[in-house]
C-alpha cells in the first residue's frame, strides 16, 4: 500500500505513538509572521511571510488524524488533508506536496487566498472543543513554498496522449484547474485567454501583497510542463468562434470566462471623472502596471479615496490606494462589521494599515467640481433591520441623516456580473436571469460539447470554488468524450 496517500494501520500506529491526542490539543495554533503595517502599506511586499520549518512541524502535530476527517468534506478540490499534514509532521515535505498536487493544481495560490476558515478549517474537530482549527491553509502554503524553493518541483503524472483536442476559455483558477486535470488524462489542451497575460483574476484581481505574480507564474509553468498550451490575446467569439475551433479539431470546451462585468449603483453623479469600478482599478494597477513609472497606463492617484463595498475586492482596493500614496482611504459599507463578507484576516490587515472604516453608511449621490471631477460623496446613514434571505441583517436608511465626505477618487466594489461575451457570441448557450450560463450538476451547458464553471456559472465566488468546478467539469468532460 502507498503510505503517502493511504493512512493504513501501521501509519496510524506510528502517529499514535509519537504523541497523545491530549498533548496535541494542548499545542497553541501557530501565528504567521507579518510585515509591520507601517512598512508594508508603502510597498507591494507580501504581507504574510509564511511558516518556518519549525513552525510547520509543530503545527502539524496539532492534527489528530481523525478516522473520518471532516476537514476534507470542506475542501472543494478534495485534498487529502490529514495525509499531507502527517507527512509534514514526519518531515516529508516533498511527499506532502505530492499528496496535495494529486488533486490541487494551484497549491501555492490556495494556501494564500483560499478562505480556509470558512471551508476545511471550519470542519476541524478542534473547533468543536472551542479551540482554533489546525492551520491547514498555512501548512498548504508552507508545503508549496518548500517544494518550489527546493528546486525539486514534482510534475503530476500525465497519461499517454490520446490525440483529442480540448479548449479552455479563460485562464483563471477554474480554467487552469480544468486544463491540468484534462492534461493528466492525456488530452491535448489549449487555454485561450483574452488578456495579454495568463492567470485571469489571479493576476488582474489580486494584488501582489496578497499573491505575488511570481507564485502564479510557477503554477502556470507547471501546467506548461504537463503539455498545456496557452494562447493569450485570443477572444473566443471574436478572434475565432467555437465553430471555427471545432473545425480545427477541438472536441470539447470548458468555459471559465469569469464575472468581469462590474456593477454600479445607479445613483446621481456616478458618471463623474474619478469614479471607477474595482475591476478597472485593480486591473490597471495589478496587470497593466499603472503604478510603475516605466509604464504609460493611466490611473488617478487619489489623496482622499473612497471605496464602496465590504468584500475581499474592496479590501484589495483600499489597501492598494494606501500603497499608491493616498492620505486618507475610507471603506464605506452599508452594514456593520459582523455582516462584512471579506475574510477576517483581510479586514484586520486593512485596519492595521490605516484604512478608515465608515460602517453603516451608503453613497446616495456624488458631487463634481466645475471640471466634472468628483469632489464629494453624500452618504446616507444606515441602521440594521431584519435579516435577509442569507441571514444578514438588512440595512435601512436613517431618515434625514446624511454625511458629506470630501473625496477626489471613488472605487465602486459592490459586486460583478458574469462576462457576457461568450453567451452573446454563442446564442445556443442559454443563460439564467442573472446572466450566468445554464449548466447541469455535471457542469454541462445547453450545448452538448460545452462545459462551464467558476464565476460564469456561479456569479462572483472564491478561487477554491472555481477550482472545484474546474476539477468536476474535467471529470465529466472526460466521461462525455469517452462516450463518443
């Protein structure tokens, strides 16, 4: 039996002898080193610095190796969590990496941006005793970073080529995951990306202080080594249609074009100069290097910046504005901190970096100067009413109570809609009322040879859920192609 993957009786006996469950539960959860707030908020240095080997070895000892590990049920890509952690405890770091990469295409990415606290870690047995969960995300990041720094990157085994071509539309987390899974099965995979760089939202949506581009590039390079081909600057539906690609021999498609259409609030003055979506703002800075003097991409460097929203993208936007030299950065959110959907870690980092939170406020009008540039925002003071369908208390306006705030730049981060390009170019692909692609539980669309996943099916969601879709779609696409 392969002990690197299966936890047999001998494995479990070895673990039991090494330390008692009581002693394991007495170990305090590790705290990751972070760059000081007043240093990091002026640079793009990565905030979280990772674990040392000693920290990882000790944290791994907290895992109780449960007979029925609930943590795995919380992982959308089904990583064998106890096995990779126990390999860390034994000092078998490269073996731990191999276990993770059996099911995860982007371990270094997930270890940094996946909301583990709401998924795998939320199921950890430690939480049932009132103790912090095992730091699964930190350990995943440690494992991926150790493997990369060792120079001994393990490339997943690829089946012999079967001669069948498949296309992946979009190079975000769903697309990259599907591409990797199909390559493992022996398919000839090409990823078509509309932008000039591969990586999708991992590149344009997440700042380097959270996810360095060099980390993403390593994961992409691993896919190249598996035989995956990439075509940037290629818009499926414009550069070539699906029918034209079918004529070139492509037998199936996975659409992972994301949710890149920004939403606005439709309030007076919203078209003023200096007001933009978080998508545009982050893309200009992250992908188009607008903050670098060597590049010509324009972006306004506001001094009094208002960001509207409470999700992770809003956090990325306020923290980016601070790094671009703003004197005051306000996060305006219509609910309280308890309802804020952003990760607690991102909220904490933003507060430490000097972001000014204006909770229970909501923009109702923007005022521009004589040149049409935004100069003020009028905020409606809110209070919390009854819970909505998701259990969050709905914000209600406090009648007659407003605040006027001076601002020279506003970033709107109130959600996104699915990218309409693919549905518009291929009318046989049916959409829902929300604009997402219709798809079965197997992620097959209304066109037989087209599968879809990630935000184009879910609306805005997380990296790890998109990866789970990529993996599921690949399995079902393989079944479909086998049946043909």
